[in-house]
């Protein structure tokens, strides 16, 4: 009857089982997921917009924001779009005039 007066933490320690003998890496291997934003997906949205953000491009194309941001950075370097405003990573882009 003395176990009723034991603190809850002490009772939990007694109930826990140790898993130290198991190898944690024995589960299924994680697959690497690569998300690619194609030129066709992006240009469809960019041409129909006055201003583009990475977040909106990602939502429209159905990809992650990081993939859209990477595409926009490469598009700036290639002269497809130009950065016109924004701040702190939330940049605004416009299609470059041809």
C-alpha cells in the first residue's frame, strides 16, 4: 500500500520499458522528394500577372515555396523576370519586357 503514496513520476518510471536494445535506423529508408517547377507551369502564371510573389507562384503551380523562390531567382538571372519591390525575402517580380 506504500506505492499509493509514491509520486507520479516514480510510478511512470517503473512502468516504462526500455527500448535501448532496438536499432532506431532499422525502419524503412526515407525517400528523397524533389519538387521541380517547370518553365511551362511558371510562365503560364507569370505572363497573366502584373506582379508575382514566390508564395503566390507556389500556390498557383502546386509546388513548395522554396521551389518557386528558386525558380524566380534563376528567372531573374536569365532575364525572364525582374525584381521590382518587396523586402526581407518577400520580393515582388514582374515579367521582363521583351
